RNA sequence: GCGCCCGUAGCUCAGUUGGAUAGAGCGGGAGACUUCUAAUCUCUAGGUCGGGGGUUCGAAUCCCUCCGGGCGUGCCA
């Protein structure tokens, strides 16, 4: 078992800076701002000040590579029709962008569309290939972020929802790391509290049954078959002697045995899907008193709230005045019977997180906990860290098989566990499907579809694009396309495509081949921005959507363009384009925690 | 009752800061393998963005209201 403590994590200190947006976007914004300034300065545009500029990528590729609505935005203030404003700005832009743009056009109600030179578009190929792992990455922000997720009670197997949150938390962590933050993954183990007692009593009852004794199963006990399995293992290991011990001694012993087993199991399943936590934080450590009777972390947490003036006593209980921070009602920390609430432990836990120096804490909770968000935010604010907690609510998963809902019953313990699902569909498909929908949307998971190795299955669609590229590279090396001993990366590194060669890409616009090349170039260029948006919005599903778009652009390219052709220049250019696609596909899949196979 | 999330094509869902003719996959219809993997591609049909008001040059997106669905609303964990 790994260490179960609130262990410290190595200090990280890197200069603070926000992730950089795409270079082209920044440049265009700057140039447009200059153009506006110039037109305002010489009186052609009667504006008091230049409006904020924001270029965007038009949805419709026929509108060019970039567009700005600046004329529409400023028409009113300038007292001119939008198209007239657009004329003035566009004239300026044509001069300033002569080097990089083929055309600056006015369209629709007054949009200015900018069409980049092919050479500028093809630039992305060299950039992707030169930057390697750094491509699409933000500069190090120095921001220390903790993502806490799954945190399933260690009293049974994970359900399918836990699997989704595991995929989500891990992918968000990967994306934030790529965007430049220092990220720590943490699992909070609720190993204190009554559910552990019930758990122990359940195992104890099954153990006694196995020794042939008549026992009444606890009414609120856990009835899953795994309880019996655990009891059986204890029986095999330690024999029947525990049947004669006192119930207290037996349950105390069984609790630790069973807990260790379940925890190891959770770690095993999570590891199996590629999710590894940096810290497993035990709730018990918060309850434990310090040396020579020093107060526990929970007691210290309450003390801190009290010092901040937000604690009061009422009807024998100790309360946190969360209403002072916008909560609906105040919350109990210490019950009238002297025990602490789960919330009190969570206050101590979060205090500990900030003591560890995190600049931002992201908690991923199941939808059934969303009523808890406000009080936790209140507590964090009261502890002096307002705004440094972000709670992401993960919606549930509905399992379907052949269009039918898979029914589960918690009472009888009859359920499809996350491990069952992993065994059936595999880690790649499970992760991909979990991440495909936005977080705040409940997910319908069709087991049949996830297992299907066909065109209907988006995860294979994306992986297949990657495998196809690897196959092309094997062919280009002169080897058999099925020869798995070929080092694809090494082949790729030998491909050299100079500017003249890359300029051939998309040189025949209007043809199927030319459009396919241009489409792929444009899609590749979007990647850094997609990563930045996915990071900012904590939205891995932006990357599944992107990966499918990129795979589609590649498949079209593949269909319409022979890559390994005789003409050495065209061949190297297309190989380089395919290689850049390979790298970006692998990176996108990597951020999702999904493998990028070289053969399928 | 109150709070949060959601409602977009037959189905499952994207839609960035309010932008142009609202997109994709599946499913329906019609096609393409002598090629570097057809796990692919091409064409086609399909919409009152839940309803109604408002804000504005412009609304799926922002505001109000109504309808429908999910979850929450413990001195449980």
C-alpha cells in the first residue's frame, strides 16, 4: 500500500505568466489595432478611441483564415455604415499585411476576411515538427494547481460514474500541465466515519456465515458479492479463529484488512486505466490527535474559523456561519454528541491543501454533492483563500447495452462496476467516451458502441488516422508497411521539407487534393488555441471534438493525396504534413489519456 | 417552495467573447477499393435552437417569464 498521509509535495517555483495564445492571432490583433490607430489619427475614422480588437476564425472556410467584426462594432460610434468603416480598415490592412495575406476582403454586413498566403499556412508543419513536445504548450505559469478527484469511499468497487470522474480529472490535469501549470493529482480517502463501521460489520457477518454460523446481516450493510469475497480471503488467510473473538475485536481487525484490500483494488483499477495519483490523503490523519494530546487537524481547522470570527454555538452544537459568505444556511461542524461532521473534516482537509501552497484547488465531485459546493466555498473564503477553490460537478453516467438501460440496484449490490466496464470495452474506449461529452452533461454510455471496432466508433476513427500515418512512414522508409520493427519516429526525423517544398502544399486550390491539403493545414494550426481553451474551460471534450475533426481532415487528405509519390519535393512536403498530423494527433490523444497506436 | 445543471436534426451531441447560410457523428438514400490499411472517402435528405417577450446593427448564446427533465436542499457520509 502506498503512503496514506497528507504528504507534502516538492516546492515548485517558476515565473508567473499566462499561457500564450496563438502567435498569428496576436500578430493580427496588433496589426489591426495599428491600422485603426492610423485611420483615426488622420481623421478618416471619426472615433474617440480605438475599439478592442479580436480576430476570430470564421466557421466557414470560404470566409478565409481569419476575420474581424471590428467594422460592425465601431460603425455606430463612427456614424458610418459598417461596410464603409470596413473599406477604410481593409485598405490599411492590405498594405500592412501584404507580406502574409493573399487577400483582405469585405463580406456580409461588414466583416473583414483575411486570407493568408499558403506559405504562412504551411509554416505550421515546420513549427509542429520543430517544437516536438512543446507544441501547443503554454509557458510555465508557476501556478501550483491541485486536482482532487474520484475520492471514492474505500468500502467497495468504483461505479461507472467514478470512472468518468477519473478520466475527467486526469485529463484536466494533463491539459493544465500542458498549458503550463504545475499540477498535483490527489485522492481523498474517506477512511473515517460510520460507513467504515458498516463495511466492517458487513464483512464480519459474511465471515460468520462462511464458518457456518447463523447471523443476522446488518440492515444497512453492504450486500455486494465483493463483501463475501473479502470475507472468504480473510477466512483463507487467518482461519476461523475470529469467529470466537468479540464482535468489536473482530470488526476492528476486519475493517483494516478489508480497507487495505479495497484500497489496493482501487489503485489497481485506476492504474490500469492510466490514472495515477501523486497523493492519497487519508481522512483519518485529520482526526488523529497530535503528539502529547495536541489538537487534531479538525480541531485546528475549527479554531481557525473561530479566530476569523465565523463560529458560534447553538443548541449544543458548534456552527460555521456560512451564510456570511452567501450560503443558504449555517452549517454544523461539531454535533451536539461531540462528534464532528464530514464537513468539519473537509474544512480541515482544505485548510491543509492551502497550507501546502496551492494557488488553486480544483475538486471534482459527483452531481449528488452539488448542494455541498456553496458551504465549501464559504469555508475556503473564511480560511482566507477566497476564489481559490473551484468545484467541478461531474454528471452521472447512464449505461446502455443495445439501446436498453442497464439497471442497477444499490440495495442488492447488483451493479456493473467500473472495473467490469473496463474489462469489457478497454481503457482507451472508456476514457474517450467519458471525455466526449461536456462535463455538466449527463452521459449515455453505450457499451455495445464502445466495443465496436468499426467506423461508428469515434475512438477508433481517431486512432486509425494515427495508425495510417505510421503506415505511410513505414512505407516511405522503404520497409514493408506492416513491418513493426520500423522506428516510425526515426523515419520521421529523416524527412526534410524546405520552404520551397512546403509551398507546394495547397498549391492547387479548387482541386480535391489542394483543398484536402489546405484543410489539413488549417486544422493543424488550430491546435494550440484548442489546448488553451480546453485548459481555461477545464473542458477535455474540446479535445475529443478537435481530434475527430483533425482525423477527418487527415482521412480526406489521405483519400485525395498520394503521399509517397515520385516527385521528391512533393513527396517530402506531404510526408512532413503527414508527420505533423501524426504528432498533433498523438498529442491530442495523449492529453485525453488515450493511446496512439502505430498499427491497428 | 428555493438553489444548481440541462432542453439544438429521427438518435447521441458540438457550437469559444453575442456574428455571416446553426454544425458533426450515427441512422435513412445514392456512390467510390488494381493504390500508403475501405476501421476510409464522396454526394444527398433532415431544424420554429422547448414556448413567449426583451436588449441590439446582429441572439442557440445575454435579461425576464412560462413549460419540460435531472440533481440537490441532514447535527448523513
